C-alpha cells in the first residue's frame, strides 16, 4: 500500500512566522490536544471507515476523556471537519515538498502526478476520501464540507497553473479540466487498491494516466506556442 508518512503537527509543518508569536502554556496544550484528536480521527477513518468512526472510538484511540474532546469539538462533525482541513493541508504541503526533489521545468511539472499519487495513498488522504463519500448521507456534513474541499482543490489547481504557465501553457481552462480528471482518476484507483490490493493493476493505471498527461501537455504547449507566435495588432 505504499510508504506511510508519519503525521506531523501544524507547528512542525508550517514555516516560521515573520514575527515571533508568543504562546502561553495553555495555548500550546490546547493545540497539542487538538492535533492529538485529529490524528486519532484520521486513524479511525483510515482503518475503520466513516460509519464505524464514532466519538467513543476516537476517544479510545486518542486515550483522552470525553470531556477533552467535547471541550475542543462539541460534536463529531466539528472534529471531522478539522480532520478534513488537516488532510487538505497535509496533501498540498506534501506535494509542494515532494516536487522539489525534481529539476525545475517539465520534470517538476510531471512529478506533480507522482507526488499526488504518493500522498493520496497516505492515511490523511484516505480519511478525506471517507469523509467525502460520507457527506452523501450526512446532511450536516454535506452542508459544511464543500467549502473545505473547494479551497483544497482551488489551492491544488493554482499550484498546477503556476508551474504550467512557466512552461508556456496558456489554456488554463483545459489545464484545469485535465487536473480535475487526473485527481478524480487517482482517487478512484486508490479506492480500488484499498479493496483489491492489486499493486500491479494500480501501477499500470498510473502509467497510462501519465501517458495521457504527456499527450495533453504536448497539445497545451503547442497551443501556447501558436498563440505566442501570432502577430499582434
């Protein structure tokens, strides 16, 4: 199922602020407890699924009291949304770091797919898939989750566009459609892999997906070069 990335707290992942932020011991304890609960929720979602991720299961996994969880997250949906936000940040941060291992330009642009496939198999991303699917049958979650997903995907698309535009791609609408299709395909492959365990089939699917990306990218680059070569009036 791929290498599991250890969850880290927001304080470990975020860059240092431009000005020092003074935090008291209570604030540090509160942030630590929130992260502990989020990590427990992600573990439960990943291993048990949404339906079996009860508040009591999260309490048992986090090894905290019921009062502790209610203090920070008055209901299950509040905690689930916090886990969704964490997962979204985790995924975008992972991809941003991972592509730095590749040379700037086409290699780094193509590596976006590799990095996304790696992270989508990690517990936080798998937990987010559980949350997305559960929103179909949970009215409260269905109402509150879309803004979280919308921001997550908008940040993804903005990152892809920044990289693609530097290569000379100008058709942002087509690029966005391609990115959306590829993410949807990877989510589907990851879900299938969870129950099939067929790494070979998943690998073949990803190779074909990369092939399609190379073809579409070539078309986008050709369009961009043609547009730039047209004389302006």
